């Protein structure tokens, strides 16, 4: 009888790369999910303030002609750059070594 793929038992050398890739994907999805929720929360919070209390963002800062809405809008840009910096830093410290580990067959 011919041996099928279902009859072959996985060896540690074939399972380790799969485990490393699963770990890699899980950790990346976890961080990306958290950063996405942070960004969506900030944007939806900004929109909710605009809808529910538009005068709050139309109020000028004390002693200035700039409004709170202007500051909040640029704050969203700043948050975007911060999130990108967090992801790049994490990718360089954590993600790249995990990719190298997965390429080497799961060996640390």
C-alpha cells in the first residue's frame, strides 16, 4: 500500500518551523490589533465629540486664536506618527528576530 500524507508522522524538524510561523503571526496580529483599536478609538472619539458637543472643539485656547479642534486634529496626526514609531520599533526588536528564527527552522 502506498504511503499517503496522512500516514506520515510529523518530525520535530518539520513541526518547529510551523510553530515559529504561528507564533510570528500571532504576535504580529496581537500588536496590530491593539494599535488599530487605539487609532480607531482616537478617531471615533474625535468624531463623537464633533457630533455630540461641537462647541467644545470650536472654543479657542486661552490667550490664543487657535481652537481646541485644531489642537485635537494635529494631535491625531501626532498619534498616527507615534503608532507608526511604536510598530517600527517593535518590528525591529521583536518581529525581525522571529522572522529569522522561522527561516532557520524554528531554532532560537
